[in-house]
């Protein structure tokens, strides 16, 4: 897991814990609010390990950054 993915996972957990708003959290890793909302939704449905699944590039089917 890259540093960016770890940071995003941490922001998602803070958002779910109501310590940070989704809008503010989305600006920190440099991803848009709609993408961040999808990540939060996936996290709630599948748990913290979903970030590995969610970071798969839909165009290539490979993990992002590889």
C-alpha cells in the first residue's frame, strides 16, 4: 500500500468517526469529493480492506500506480 493510500485510509476512518468532514478530507489527498464519497461508501460496506480493492484502475484492471 502506498503512502497516499495509507493517508486516504486514515482520512476515511476519520470521516466515518465524524472527526472530519468528507469535503475537507477529499481535498487533502487531492481526489474529488465524489470519488471520496465512493471510497467512504465502499469502506462502510466492505471494511477497511476495501481501499485495496477500490484503488484498482477500472480502465486496466490493475492496481493503481503499477
